[in-house]
């Protein structure tokens, strides 16, 4: 199934807090890359893998209409004050149109990719869509790179690696790119790291991982407050 995907859309959300606080989105970043670019990474004069030149990007800050937890503000740099001062809009139907049109421009089939996406980004996005009485096409696929890298280690070594933090986005980035993370917890920075990590194992991810993707229709909302 994954082998037929033509566009991978890398997704990261910043939010007011973790799942148990019924979070709202404060920032969304979607970056679309065609499979041809992901499978044939360009390198610079030092032989270092580069982000694809041809990318479509949609990054927006969002007024969550909810108090942003202190820790979430600290790591993301987004707080109720700066989002308010900058007169950011809430997660409204206009934003949903933008996202849907963005996805619709991409060569299909399209697969969303997020790190820890099954637990956090996809259910939270589903909640925000459902709050507006909306949803994405059921033909959309989604892939969680946390599961992907655990699945690849299981295939290679019989089990995923243990140890706290082994599969965090930053750690995977350090290991696969050999550099310190840049702009962690900024939605675009996290997406850029995610693309680099994905490209470093693109062939294995597409050919070998079979359990790490779902249909968008299989994703349940993180929580439901109305409708
Ligand atoms: N988050 C949090 N506490 C953490 C980790 C994350 O409240 N320990 C929230 C705030 C972030 C959002 O989750 O904006 C997304 O996390 P990340 O930046 O890792 O994508
Ligand atoms: Mg992030």
C-alpha cells in the first residue's frame, strides 16, 4: 500500500498541552514532498543530504481559544499573548478549506506523516476537524514514524531498542543526520527534521514497514466536545 503513495505530507502540530488536557492546536505545518524527491535525495558539496528543492509548505499559527500550558509555551515559543497580539485566527472553516485544497493539489495517493502521529497529531487534527463538522477524504493514508522506526528495528534486531528517548524526533535526527536539532518544537522545524529522518531510511520505510500506516478513516478523534 505504501509503495503506491506518490506524495508524503509531513505534519507537525504545536498545541496547548498534552492529550490529558484536551489540547487545542496553536500551530500547524504541512510540507508535501513527492516520492521521487524523497527516494533520490540531493547532497551538497560535503556529501550531506539536503531537503528536497521541490516542496509545498503550509504553516500557520492558530489562536487556540484556550490557555496554553506553561511548558507548552516554553518549548513552542507560542503563548496566548503573542498569538493574541498578532491577531491570529482560530481553527476555523477557512483554515480547513486551505488544508484540504493544499492536500488536493498533491499527486495522489497522499499519505500524511507525523512522529507519534497515531497518538497525538492525527487524533488532535481529527478533533479540530470534527469540531467544525468536517473531515478529510477517507482515501488519505497516514503513517507514524515512531512506529516506523520501532518496526524497522524489530525487523533488523528482533525488538525495538529500549531506553527513554531513543525514538524521540531529536534523537532520531541526531543519529540519522549527525547534527544537533534546529528549531525543535516549532512546527516547521520539527517537520524539517522529520523529512530528513524519513529520507535517511526512505527505501526501507516504503518497502518494509507494513504495520505503521493506517487509513485516515481509522483515526479516532482525541476527544469530542460537541456535535
Ligand atoms: N507538549 C507538551 N509537553 C510535552 C511535549 C509536548 O505540552 N512534554 C505539547 C506542546 C507542543 C505539542 O505538544 O506544542 C507538540 O509537541 P512537539 O513540539 O514535540 O511536536
Ligand atoms: Mg512540534
